[in-house]
C-alpha cells in the first residue's frame, strides 16, 4: 500500500452489512432458515448477543435463502417503541407496499387493525399467490417492545401479531432478539411453538475469510497475525472488523502491505477506542449482577496474568474481597454469562472462568475496573433507591439520624454502598463504635481511600474505650504473666544448676579414668616382654585386640580382633569367645581357652585358641586352625603370637 494508491477501508464497523460480497459465514444458519420456511414454519426466532451481527444476518437472508420463492420485508422496530399500534402498522404497510409496488389503502389510518388485517393483507397475499411467492417479515430489534410498560400501546402489537399468524398460514415472521426467550415474559406466548437458532461467533474459517478477503488485493496477513486477531476477537464479527479496521488504518499510515503479530499488538488500544460505543452497548445489554461479575472475571484474569498463573480466582470470592455480599442474583450470574456465551469455564474447573473475547476483557479492565463496577449494584433494587432518597431528605431537612432507614436499605439491598458509608458515619457520630467499626471494616474493602479516615478514627476510639474499661483486668493480667515469667526463670535456673552438677561429676569421673590410664601405662612398661620372649615373632605376626582386659572382669566375648597369619598375608578380623573368664583381676600366666571366628579377603578361618595373660594390653595367643586349605591359606596348623594394644 502506497500513498499514491490509497484504498477505501473495506472493514465495516458499527453498521449492518448490505453487500453480499462483504458478508462472510452463517451458511449453516441460512440453510436452517430455508429448511424451516419450506416446511411452513411460521415463526423462526433468531437470538444472539448485541453486536454479534443480527441485523446483518437479517439483511443477508434475501441473498442466501430461497431466491425467488419468498418476498422478504425488513422492518426495524428499534425506533418505534413509543408509537401507538396504528402508527406501527402504517409504517409496516408502507414498507410492504413499497417492496411489492402496490397501492396502500388510504383508509388504513381510520381503522388500522381491521383495515390492515381484513383489506390490506388479503390484497398483498393475493398478489403473492399470483406470483407463487410467500411473504416473510424480518423483524429487527423485536425485543425492544418487551421493555415497555404493560399499558404501553405497543403491548397490543404482540397479541395482534399472533392473531395474524393464526389467520394467514402463508405469512411468516423471523424476529431477532438480543436476549433469551426465557427472559422475555411478554413474548413467551408468541414464541411458545417457534423454532429458534442462536447467532453466535463465527467459525474459524469464516473469521479468517473476514480478516483476509476484504483487503486481499493490498494487505497480506501472516499466519501469526491472523492467530493474534482471532485470539483477541474469538471470531466475534464486530470485534474482528474493529481490529482489522485499526490494522488497515495503521498500514495506510505506515505505508506497508504486510501485517504481522507485532502490528496486532500495537493497535489494541486503537481498536478499543474505535469500538468504545459498541463495547458499552455490548455491556449495557446485561443485567447489573452480570455486569459486575463480568468485571470480576476480567479483574481475576488480569491478576492471574500478572502473577503468570494459569488459574484465575473465583469471581464471587474476589467480589467478597471487595466488600460485596453475594446475593442470589450474583450467585446465578456466572452461569448466566456462560449460557449467554460471554464467559467460558476454565478447563477442569467448575468455578473459574475467562471472558470469551479477550478484547472485551482488556476494555473492561480499562473502562470498568472492579472497584468502580461494584457500585452499579446500588441500582438493583428500586425500593432501596427510593428509601435512600427519603433518608437523605430526613438527614438534610430535619436534622435527624437516618440510621434506621439505612438499615432497612441494607436489608433490601445489602450492596447499597452509599448507605453502608452513611451507616458507618452515623454510628461514629452517635459513638456506637462497635457498630461503626463493623460497617467501616466492610466499607474499607469497598473503597479504602474513602473509608480510611473514619476507619482509623473508629478503631482509635473503640480501643481507647476498651482500654479504659479493661485497665484493671489488664494490670492483673500483667502481674499474672510476670509471675509466670519469674516461675519459668526459676525453673530454668534450677535446670542449669543440675546440669552444672552433672558436668562436675563427669569431670571427676574423667579425672579418675585419666589416673587409671596412667597407672596401666606404667604397668605395661614394667611388664613388657623382653626380646627373648619375642623370639618366635619371626614366624608370626602381631594380633590386635580391643579391651583385652575385659576377660578379667567376667566378659567372655572379645569382638574386635585383628590378626595376620604369615608374612605379607592379608589381615583377618572377627571375634574370640572365651569358655570361662575371671571375675576379678588377672595374674601373669593365667590361661584362657576358647574359640575364634575370623574373616578376611582370602577366606574364613575358625578354630580353637589359648590366651596366656601378661597384662591388660599383652598376652600370648596360640591359634589351632581347623580349616586349613583354600579357606585359610597358611603354612602351619599352629601359630603363636603376642598381642599389643589395639590400634584405633
């Protein structure tokens, strides 16, 4: 796209699409309509969200349904809600006459109901019979008539229309509404036997066509850009057109023909600004509880995105954190929004939701943040609103407290936050600090800035009164706690003293052991065998036994034994079991008989043993090995060795 070849923006925002080439999708819907018309279904109800393209669908029915077989009369009721029935019928008759090029009866205005049904319509039906065609009224914004008061002139339009359908079996109507039939109390009788079909989001292939085809000759969308657009719009035709409209304007301004994912990211704010009116109308079509929950889900998604968390907070739980009391209407709102396709459940979760159209979520966070949106809840109960006006009048003109009326308002509508703040202020003024603090606690959740001063003031006064009232009790409590503290300290001191005594006794015991060790060391030196005693060491090796002296005091098991049989042989470790030990001290030359069981890397040796006592750390040992051979590879059956104190 260059500045020399500027093009008209092909993306249509905010008005119905009349041109067949500019319309994409809805083929299944048109087949549904055509099949039912051919089966002589007289009432076919279409319903869908605001801005979903209902008017465009009505405009396109003549282009895609029963070409030549039907005459379609488009009639918009949006601007006719305040007209009497005769004026509505006059407008309808004029539209039909213009379409069929037939004269309109001048007497219609004199007796509209009779003339329209008994003169004008028979004339029209006769003309169509000659042409072998049927008449279909395409009634746009049909549900606006449902909002009128019971005494409104248009209220007679519904039963009149029902009479006409019963009177003329070749008259068909296709009304479109923006709400569910269950919510349209005045229209239930008319639609009780009607077939109905939802006008929903576009299928993915149709949404892609809506993105790429209108500007195919001068704009190219890469696949990531298309995915980014669909992520923002979810195939909603209005929001898809809004996004593409902004992308077209950006491409024209930057003189480029390639649309990328980055381009989509850059135009989000522009798209929201362009769609502002449509977005507001989109939201305003919801009941107040659903609007508030809508903002709560948007806020929950924003919080989860900020924390990089895939699970959003439950909207009703979030509302409680903002000081909202969950009413029956609020409790039902999430499910209603799911059924109306504004929300969808997060996978594998019953109470977590996300907004279907991400662009709407961005707009809600920006224009209707939750702390602002919850104030709409004040309007859900008209009686509460009228009572509030009365309370304000009493407070202003009669200089009286209105607390009782504010309490009644809170019962009628627990989420009338202005009444909540007034109650908190009244209770503070009348020094009812307990009630004031209760109200300010909740008011602080609703609006921390507005509630802060009164909240802090109430807390200070309440606790000052509480302190004065309980001063003596607190003093006694302090003395009691001090007594407990002293008792605990004395107990801890007693424990420390006991531990010191135990340590002192241990030190004395260690000192005695040290002296005993010195005595035994001296004895070893005195009794150490001479060179003559060790003459056979050339044929034997050292044996190490831990706590050898225990055999002198009743112990028959020596569990830590290590010896070597032969020069350069691997060590054997195991135990010696004495047949009979002594129960007092041993004397030099005392003999002990027993058995041994030793294991080493080369095998397992067993046999009998004779120990000849020398002193606590020395003895002569004679081994009698019973399993010579591969298990215990030594050179002789008998070995004599002497022991020395065990190492380690």
